[in-house]
């Protein structure tokens, strides 16, 4: 299933990436990473190994706001790339297992 999201300009992408860099310096982000858990796979990871991921990617219209940014392990972040969480099969399978 494809989800249509309107195109995003290069200028908008740059603006949101700067906002993300600014958020990365905040106490809020440091606290999120201190929890030490990947949002997608649920695995524990040292805080310095967690990366910032946009649940709705910036390139697909996502914003750099607290409710769209989560800590992710590098493996999950690389696998997800520009997908929405609902398009990413591995994540969907994990959620189904947890619902059982």
C-alpha cells in the first residue's frame, strides 16, 4: 500500500533538519536516549548508540517536533530509511506479536 504525502521542498528539508539538530541538544532528547531502548525493535542500547529518527520522515512531510522524533538503534534507522512505520514490514510484525 502506498501512502501519498505531498512533495517537500529542499528548503523545508533543510529547515526541519536544523530543528532536529537543535532538538538533539536538549534535555528532552538526552532523557529519551537515557531510557536506552529502540522505539522500533524494543532492544536495549547504550544511549550513545541511539540515533534520532523521524517517525514520518522529513522528506515525506514529517516535522522535527517531539511527537515525531524517537530514539532508534542504527540498524532499525537504516532499515526504515524513508518509510513510514506502517510501511515497514518488520516493525509491523513486531507490533502484531506484542498484541497477542
